[in-house]
């Protein structure tokens, strides 16, 4: 028998659990233990262990010992009502802690005023039984509190055990917090059946209050209770006394069917990938993949998991070899996660405890995803989404499906979903799917990036209303203005079909002429370069008619690795891209690390607002040797003069002077001529100081994504405000004009390389502002060249004059739509 010592997590007065003024705790329904009336507002770890996920809980912490014993500390009574007020959680789910580490701070005075009692239960939530405990009286943090013996909670079931399930609705005001979770566990004590609760794509053992709290269930949520055993039905009957049956299902037989959600005919959303589509709605609701909790033996389950992982890894590798750019990087990241040793260690631990391969992998993936999702780091939260995707892939293989198996859709389908996993998008048959709409997500998500690369029109953040659209409803998807229309009138649908046919023909013509130079009608050359993020994208860009590369994002060389790339490795990659461009210009942006793109070998302090912190050239200044190595690699690119250096996040001339000095040192060692040096204009300060910057460097490049974010004070990833972040806002356009004027007056050139450069509606506006070079996505290049040929510069200047006089981005968009309609009336959507 294994026994552990639980140290007191608090300083205060120790009292029997029976004296806690709450029957759930007093009757040990949440577990046996003791209580402490605290005298200081600090909660510490009672032993070495791991923080157990407890969604939306700041008033309680659970720590799991290596033996499996879980200790729950619930600060005060009914403190869930405070919704986190007065509490500061200092740890994240899955974090490993040492005995005595601070886990939680709380305001004693506030709790004393607003909570019914400060009595704090310290209970064994699962995995152990109390052998002895401290006597009542004063106790200090770290003193002996309890000795607990580890026990096995597994209940064997016969091979002929029945399995039943029922849908239940959560009636508790605060969801499954400690009290109702404990009541659920207590209600099941008379029964031998294994019972699980499934909701939101997660499962939990219904005998573990902590596991149930980790589900993050809220009042009104519908969950499914699944019981397996000879008394499964009786166990579910007991649960029904605590929950309620879904009312909608009871009423359905007696009343005519009608939608529970009224779906408007027009829904606004965020454009993730530009384009138009018309087709039937197909709801993609991924079914929860059922997994057995208990396995058939550790060796058999371990072999099954190993085979599934190997199958998924082989599929990812095959896909990666055929992909390029963002898709290639994403697939490489998924492969790295699948081989992650910590993830496998978690799964092996679950297998050792008797879990099935599916249950072990699901629990390991979700526990790790919980940790990442809780971090204040956008990139780490994206990796949590990758983990959910990887979990889904492995479980499908364990369920007998082939890796990467794609669902069949009717031709021209518009797929509607809560979210589309990147692996699901990569598996879509492009000839079947015309567009995508998701209830959640953002314009910078992996799905959005992949959709744009596949030239698949997509809207995101459309809201949960879209999930109620009936299957087969005809949808008009306008991913240029961010609108989804249900059952468009016949005249409008016919006009959209004509537009789509015209665009397909136009696209063929655009591609046929893509390699020709683009000149305005009055002979002004407009350079259309490509934005690149990996070597494999260069050939695609050249096939689409790129005049060169206006922005090579070099982060692909620095991210997701343990050590920095050396000079030789970088030089090979840059030369490979230069060769693919055939001697055309190559603007290499130095590492834009920091902010939302941290790297392990370049540690930066955690920042409350990383977008305003150490990123770009600021972060590089903290690690000059890394920047020096990158500059040394860039100067090796042949032939001389092809490569240009582009500096991100320049604020003023001091940034340029710093890099000039470093570049001079590199050239003294290697010889040769200095490449052209350019500054990215991403901040209002850089735009306002453009005259000075244009004097100090050879070219300027305007990153409209960040420039708009900082000018309009809107976070690019904000779920509600991101739709208002439009770079055609008059304030942003005035800065663009100022930069173009400063460059042109000094005989330099200013380019635009942000998302606005890929916006064909905006190109005439940019030309009118004095911009004669853009760097866009490869897919947009043929159309941009065609648009440039349709205008003369006088028309563009008049359009720019009118845009600068507008008051809002919406007014500018209306102006651009009018200009497009006047010039290309067949391309206008009827009524748009």
C-alpha cells in the first residue's frame, strides 16, 4: 500500500469536515478530509504533483500526486458565486508544482464580506483514503494535515455488461462546480456501473468531481450520460433525479417541428479567404468519436496506439512532401506534436492505469491542450487547436478509418461548421466544396490561411446562428464583403451565377497573361511581387506571374526547433529561393520574432501586451548574434544585388543605424557590397517619420496589417472587433500617402506588402496614393496585374482623393465598390 503525507496548504484553524456549513462537504460527498479556516490569503501545494484542469474555477484548486491521489482545496463556501472576484490563480492546468509552491492568492477581507463562510475544505477527490488527520487547532502552511493511502477505484465489469446512454440537461446555476459534481458522484455510489459524461467533445468519469468540473459545463448545456454495467439503467435513473431531460425532445412529438433558432436571411461575418460561392448548405457536425475507457490489456492497447500514431505520421509526411508554404509548415508541426515525448509519456501513464488506447490518447492530448489554451500566448493557443486536430486524426485511425479520409460532399457544397480543423480542410475535395463558413475562428487562423492558399472562399466568426441553417438551404457566400445570404432571390442567384462564370473565364485569361508586365493605360509600370513564407512557394509564385518577392518571411527557419539555424543553413534556403525566382528581386525580412512568435533559444520576458513589446528588430537587438548570422547569410546570396534586407517593426532611424552598424561588421569579415536596406512601415511613428527613414535606407515597405492595428487600436485577433479592422480606413490611407510621398520625393520607392496588397478592389486606390509596387499572395497576382492594366493614373488619383475625404472605412469600401461596378458591371453581385 502506498501512502503519502498531505501538508496543510493554508495557515489558519483546522476543524473537522463535519463542521463545514455545507452538507455536500460536511457529509463527505465531495470526498473525505478536513477543513481549514484560513488566516492568510495564500494557498500552497500540499505535495509535489500536477495541477488538474478545472475549467473556469479560480476559487478551487486540485493537485494530483504521482500515485493518482487527487486533493481538492475549495476556498470558502459558495465562492463560485463571486465568479473569480478576489482570487488570483497563479498556476495553469497541467503545471507541475512542488510542495509549498504558491497556487492561489485570495482577498480574505472580500471573502469575509461576500461569502457565507471562509471554511475551506481540503478533501481527497479521488484515488485515496484517509489513514490519519491533524487534530483541531491552529495549523501553519506546510504542517502535517493528513496521511492518505492510494487505492484503485477500478470496478470490473463482466464481458456481457450492458451499455446505455441518455441525454440530460444541466440545471445547476453555475454548471458542474464542486457541489453538484459531488452530488452526482454520491448518487452513483450504490451502483457498480461505469458512468461517463460526454459534452463539448470531452468526456469525464462521473464518479470524479474534479474530472466533471474540468468539463467546463454550464447551466443549460446538454450532455450525454453513458453507463456500462449490469445496473447501467438504474445508475442513469439516479442521475435523472439530479439533471433534467431535454425539453425540446419531449415536446417534439406533440407539436409541429419548427426551428429552435430563427436564422436571419443575411448574416455578417469576417472574411478569411476572398471569393464568391453559391451552393447548398452542408452542415459538418463532427460526431464525437466514442472510445472505451478501459482497455484490453496494456500490451494490446500500447500496440494499437503505436500503430495509429505511425499511420498518422506516415500520412502527415506524405502530405507534407506534396504541400508548400503554410500547409507544409502546419503538417510539419502536426508531425512534431504526434512525436512529442511528453504527450506520449502522458498517454503511456494512462495505458499503465488500464485505459484503452483511445482513452489514453484523448486524455493526454486534451490535458496538454488545456495547458496551452490557458496561456496568454496566441501562438501557444494555436498549438492547442493543432492538438485537438491531432487527437481527432489518431482517434479516427483507432476507430478503423484510413488516415486523412475525406467526407463526401455534393458538388458545389458550402460547408458550414462550428470550426473546420486544418486536417479536415486539407482533406476536402476542392472540386466538391465551393466555400466554407464557420461559427468561430479568426482571419489569421490556420484554417483561414490554408483556405486562402487553396483559393477557397471562406467566412469565419459568423456566430452560432449559422449552425441552425437547414441542410440543403441555398447559400450565397460573399467573402469579399463578409456576407452570407440564405435562399437568395432567384434574380440575385442568377446574377451571382453569371458573375461566377465570368470570373472563371476572367481567371483563365488572367493566368494566361500573368507573366506579362503590368502597366497602367498611361504607361506606368506596376510591380506585382509575391509574399513568400517558404522555399516551396517560390515556384508557385513564378507560375502566377510574380515579378519577384517583396516579402520573404524567414520565421519558417527559426520556429519549432531547439537551436537557431546556422549561417550555412540559412544561406542555402535563401539561395534556393533566389534561384527559383530566376534573378528577380528578393526582399528578405529579418526574423520577426517575439510578440506572438516566441522561440525557445531566444527567451523573452512574458509581456501583458506582446504586440507592443519586444518584437521584430527590437527583439533582434536583444540577440545581435542571431541577427548577425542572418545578415551574413543574406549577403551570400548570388548574384549580388538580388537580395534586399527588410527590417520589421522599425520605429525610428535608431533601428536602422543599429542594423547598419551590424551589417558593416559582417561585410568587413566577408567582403562584398552591402545589399539594399529597407524599413517596414508598420507603426504610426515610422509612417510619420518616413522622410527621415527614406533618407536613411534604400526602400520602404508598408505592412498594412500592423499599421492598421496600431493606428486604429484594434487587436488583429480580437473576436468582436477584428471585423472593424480594415486597412482602407481613411486614417490608415493618409499614413500610406505620406509614406509614398516621402519615398517618391527622394527617388526611392515605397511598396505595400500587407493584406491590402492582395485586395484587387484596393489596387487602384494604392496607385492613386503613389504606390507602384505591391507584394501579394501568389493567388492574387494574375488578377492584380489585370486590374492595373484597366486604369490610368489620373483615374486612380481621383479615386484616392475621394477616399481620403471619407470618414470611415465603410464609406471607402462603398466608394471602391462603385468604382468596380462602374468599370466592370458584369462582376457586380446583384443587390450587393
